[in-house]
C-alpha cells in the first residue's frame, strides 16, 4: 500500500530492501573484528599487521594480511604441535629420551644434561635462537584475496663447528649434524607457514563475512518488523 507517495518496507522489491539494509550498515562495522584478528596474529608472532578485505560476491573478493615482521621462534612455540615434521635426528632423539631420559634423571643428571642430545630444532624452540627472519608482503595490488600476499622467509647465518664440544646454543653455534637438520627444517617450514597464512586469510574473510551477514540479517528483521515508509 502506498502512503503519502511512499511504500511500506514490506511492499518494496527484494532488491530495494537489500539496498536499504546495506546502506544502513555503519561504515566501521568491521573494526572490532579486525582488532580481534590482529591480536590473534600478534599472539602467533606477527607484528605491524595490516588486514584488507573486499566483499562479497565479486571475483577476487577475499581478505589477507601483511606483517612487517614475523617472530618465527614465537610462531614455532605457538604452532609446533600442529606440525608433522619428522627427521632421522628428531626420531632418534625421541627414542633416546624414551629409553634413557628418566634413567638419567634418576641418576642425578639435570634436565639440561639429559636434553644435551636434543636435535637442533628443539634447541631453537627451547633457547629462542633467532635462526629465521620473515615478513608477509602484498604481491598483488589489485586484489586482497587469500593468495594476494606472500611470505618472505630467510634462514639467518650461524656458525658450524667440527667438534661437538664446541656446540654453543646461545651463540648459535651448531654441529654439522645440526646444520643438516636446520637446512632440512627450513625447507619444510617456509611452505608450512605460507600455507598457514593462506588458511588464516580464508578464516579472516569467513569471520568478516559472517559478521556482515549477521548485521544484515538483524537489520532486515528490524526493518520488516517496523515496516516504515520508504
């Protein structure tokens, strides 16, 4: 029914109703969710992050983040349990600890002593040795979808000693066996983190999309209940 030259909201076409509801959503509706996501990224070691997104139904829509620095040591501590990395050195170490760890502790050796045989990767985790540097940059200026950013990942220089007695974890001095382990782990880690970033980007987009849809649905219900003139 037309009233005063206007139509009731419920009498409008679906297209026009959608237009009205979308135009009524506040401009900064995403701010809280973005801040929440940035805090989560910081907990995984990403600092100075920037999240961009576009939506919702065009080709190339999506979300992604950049980061000027990734603390790889913090990232490893946060996500190590999610990784399936295996190596001869790691496997041998785990078997040795199952066999000898409790026995050595029982004989009065310290935890540090019993961990002396631990592989380089666990040394990196435990000693917070910064062997890796990383950041996330935007490689596609036209789009912001999940694959529009890329990990910049580098293995830093460290010393290699011939005598295992010269191994100094705090000074990032490793044995030749460690060197092999670190190189292999670096080749594993870079694509693993990059894949994690892609999945995180997908999650960011999904959460923003849900936030937007929830607000849209609430407003649509409200407008239909009020059934005001438009």
